């Protein structure tokens, strides 16, 4: 319901803004310039010293009197006198015209709108190329940061759901931690399904190991990678395109001779341990993960977490 109300309000706002005509914009400019030159709150009527109900005869008489007072020949050397005299003529023309006066009276009674449409402001404060580029950079970087935040929340829920499913398969319905290490299988792609030919397609199965409260992803080589909430990558301004491009350019201009910590970490592997995966283990089993969609994403996240943990690699011990 709320999105509908928002879009309905936006549609009404766009309709109202698009309803301003060229003559309306001229009135907006005159009101702004008149208040700036003659004082805040000055109106067309008050400047001519006539009431809002003045007749055409009264307006003509007041205009002639005011034009004599503001004529440049009567005020030589007065700063801004030409602009004021020209403004007086335009205001008098609007008030003498039936339609023009009707439009001004509308804004006189209801007030001049603060938001007058993007076209109005663009025509009067036309930005340069640099301003446009800065605006687009900030806008796109902000949108990218928003997408990162949404992806982080989604990945965080996926990781937490995978950890719960692994613990459920290892500990059972009571969810009480058991001693030792237990190998379980977690289904990340839903239950088995049939294709068009009637063949059964199993879901994506991921081998995992549960040791007390820790949950690991077991890859085919026997290396275990710790899986926790730090496996999900949080949003960061440093990972927006403009900041990354700037950092990349600086590194190319000023290359570092020292080996980065990331390179050192990437040369290390997570430790491997033996698991108790016997068929008689009460905690072993398979659970279907209904929240995640792709096992590879979880594996990559777990691998990143395992690399972050570091440590020496040793082969898994196999039972004979």
C-alpha cells in the first residue's frame, strides 16, 4: 500500500510541476527579482501602491506615476535604475492583461511554489560539465553502495541459514552441541526434481563439517574453510567504482615494492582435520536448505573466510 501511495504522490507532483507555463516562470522570476530589489514581501500591487482589487484605470494611473519616479533620466547614476524601470514595465503589462493578472492573482493568493520543476532551475542555473560529472559520480556510487548493502543482507541471511542447516544435520532436532567433528551434507539447491525427460535431478549438495559451534565447508581436496557471518562481504565506500578506480590509478602511478598482506594470505591454506563421518554417527545426515539458491556462492564465501583464518595446511587423515 505504501509504494502505491508514494508513486501516486509522485505522479501528482510531476503533473503539477509540468503544469507551469512559460508565463508562470516569468512571474516566478519577477517575484524573486522584485523581492530582492525592493524588499521581502513586496508584491506587484504594493510596489504600484494599489489594492489587489484595483481597476485597470487605477493600475494605469499608478504605472504612469511610478514610471516617472523611476525613469533613468530622472535618476542619473543611480545603480540598478534601468533594471527597476524595465521590471516596472513588465509588471504593468502583466497586470493590464486579463489572463496574466489572473495567473498572478493565483500565486498572489496561494503563494509562489518553492519547487518549480527541474527545467526551471536548469534553465536559470545551468550546470557546467564538471558539475554534471560530479553529480553522476555521486549518484552512481550511492546506488552501487545501496546494492552492496542489499547484497550483504541477502548473503548474511544465506550464510546464517546454511550454518543452521549444518548444525541441524549434525546435532539433530534438539540442536544440542555434540563432541567431536561430524561431517554432514547440506542441500543448497532444493529437493530432487524431474526434468522434461523424467530424470531425477538432485539438489546442490555441499559437504560440511560441524565441530562444536564452528561450521566448515569441506572442499573436494579435503581442505576445510570456516563459515561464519564474516564470510559475507559488508558494503564499503572503498568498493564503489570511483574509489576503486582512483585507488587503482594511484597504485599504478606509485607501485609498491613490498608484498601486500593479501598476497601473503593467498599463499596460505586453511588447516584440514579428520572428520567423524561414519554412517552410525547420530549427528550425520542431510538437510535441505530452502533459503539459498547457489552452492558456489556459499563455497566462495567460505573459501574467503578460510583464507582469512590462515594457518598451515595438512592433509586430511583417512580411516583405514
